[in-house]
C-alpha cells in the first residue's frame, strides 16, 4: 500500500563524528512525490510532527511528474515544512523529477537547496558540513568536487545525493556519511528475489538500506512516496530517523 508510510529508525556509529554533535538526529526523507496520491501529504505530516531532530535532509524528487507547473507541489511542501522541527535547518537536493527552475520555488518553502554546494553547521567549536549535489542519475549535473570546495579535509561531512550512483565519485577521506534515494527500494520486491528493477547502475547492495563503500557509511532509503504506478509490494515507503553516535575507541 503506497499510503502505508512508516517511520524507520536507523542507528549508525562513527568515531569520526565530533563529540559536540553526538548523538546527531537526522530526519531523512527522499522521493516524496508529495502530489502523487490524495492523503499522502497528510500521512507525512502525522509522522514528522512529533519528531525533534537536529537536521532534516531531503533527497529530491519532490513532485510526481517531471514536467508542468510547481504550484501543487510547493503548496503541499509548505505544509510539510511547517511540521518539521529541526534545530539546524532543512537541506535538500534536486532529483530527476526536479528541474533547476524548480529550485527557487523549493527555497521559498524554507528548504536550503544545495546544488553542488555545502553549508556548515557549528556547535561548540566543532564543524559539520551538509554537502549536496545535483541529480547524478538523469540530469548528470552533479559536481562533487565543486560541492566540497568550502569544506575542510578533517571536517565531518554528510553528503546528500538523489541516487546512490554518486558513490562512483566518492572517497572515504572526502565524505563520511552518504544519504541517497531514487531507487524506491525497487518499490515492488519479491521474496527470495528482491527488487525487480532499481533504476540505477550500481550493485544491488547500495540500492536499499545500510551500506559501506571505501570508508563511507551510507543509507539508501526506499522513499516516502511512489512513482509510476502508485503501488508498493513487500517494500513499504518510509520516513527515516537516523541517529549517528560517536563511539570511543579503546
């Protein structure tokens, strides 16, 4: 059922996270396709409203269609943003359903859009960077090197990219945590087989759930909305609450 959105809790330990930020609570939502199904945005609001987090990260594909006007989407997004309680703000990237002309409209809803750019969050002298790249799947306008220009080599960096295909450009000494969407986890999964189609050119282990790649810790979400036929099977839509903790090495 495409309306049966769940809140999923994900826990990550990373000794590279500055103590000032531990524990770090991240609300991660991708592939909202918020205007796709009647009642979907209300379901989102019901889940996110009680949550108190440090940052909210949005992984793109805000709208259902890839063409046409933005009003219907932005109207629903404003309601969504009103119910996000994130101390350090809301940051987002574009997906393959989101053209560049859509970005100012998204900014106007209260989302800080990161298009091959980064924003710094400071706490007690420690720094954490939210790094965002343009869509690496369809538009292929991503530029990770440019996005990282302002960051320090030893700073903790969280990368948001619409698709896990970004890992082809990543190294663990540049990015610490990578959050992706786009795949919808396959949207339809069969027992013993998994996803029939994931819409990406990366190994399946990177298309849903927790993963590691060259020192990077990552998570690919099944997404909050649905595209194509608005149906889910054995692959529920999700809003993800990620808790990152620093553990002390002996």
